[in-house]
C-alpha cells in the first residue's frame, strides 16, 4: 500500500475547477453518499460543499436506496456524486419522484456501462455523466458536463462513451508507453496528467514517486485516447494489455467480446 500525499492546494484546486465546471449556485444541495475515506468522497462530497458553501445532506449507507431517495426528496437535492454500482441500487429501490429535483448526477471510480446509464435515464429522466480521476490527482481529472444554454447558444459538454474533457487548469496527453513520444489525437497510449491537482508524492516512498512523477507529469498507468475535440476515453490499465502483432490489445476488450459471443 502507498500513502498519497495531497496538499491543501491540491484539493482546493480541484474544488475550484469543479465549482467553475458545474456553475454551482447558492441554492444547490448536494446529496452525499460517497465515503469520506475515499478521495472521490473526500473532495467531491465533503470539501466541495464546505468550501463553496452549498448545502449538503449525507447518507451513511450509500446502498440504502430508500434512504438516499428520501433524503434527496426532502432536501431538494440538485447534485449527486456516486458510482455505477450505487446507481444500480437506486434504479431498483428509489421511487422516480425522489430524484425529480436532481440536475446533475456524476459517476466515477468504475466504468459506467451504457445499460446502467440508459436504465437510470429511463427511470429518472436524467442521464448520469461519467468522469475520471485517481487518488494521486485529488482526484478529478476530467468530466462530462450537462448541456448549458448561454445567450441562446447550447454549449455541449458531453460525449457518450468518454469520461469528458479535462477540468479547468488540468492538462493531459497520451504518449507511447515504450518511447514516451506524444501521440496524435485518436491514438491510444499511456495517459499523462499535469496540473495543480498532482500529488506531492507517496509517503516515504521516493523510488515509487520518481517512477510516476516525471517533469511535473503524473503517469496514470492507464491506456487512453484523446479525440480531436479533447474528449478522453479510458481503455484499461497498462498492466492489463498484451502486445499482439505489434498492437496493444486490452484484456477488457477481449473479455467484452467473449461475453458478447
């Protein structure tokens, strides 16, 4: 196990980016279900509310769907951060009217399958938006965002199958895992991240820190691609790839093809 050292600046920079991205309002209410011992919950459920001043109500057991739904309804919740596993519970147990006040639902920590997104939208009339991050990055790196109307112009911030664009202040690039050469849009490679959210390092582990922090860039260990509009798609962990015929083949893709067959 490794202890990730995050500074106040790391966490606050992530929160400021989230506040900008979501255009939080004074009457927003956060329905908090994520555990605080997880960086996703620590930053997005706890400190986002405390620092921005929006109201929040917390449920100790995120899988208690009926309590989550009742809490959201009674407090007029507008924002929910969760995981796809939690959404499955809510689809089964939360009455549709309990989530009627929600305007934004963001999921992370695991892959959001299309079937779950479709089922949630069919029941609650709101499509969950997938994001990406790691503990070492405080943790948010990228987000899909709800469409916004500004001066009559629709601003699109969502693309199906991706984890969105980098949040303000965060830079990403994809490089060849072997040479470190930056790859063009659309090509898959090793995802590198740079910004004020990058950790200080691993506690008392200088060697491990040096392996992942290179000239301010954090090596995520994830294989990803960035399209020509800046949307990020995560394929799998580098450790779950095999090189076959000169191509990097993700084990996840093989598993999906096998299950479909």
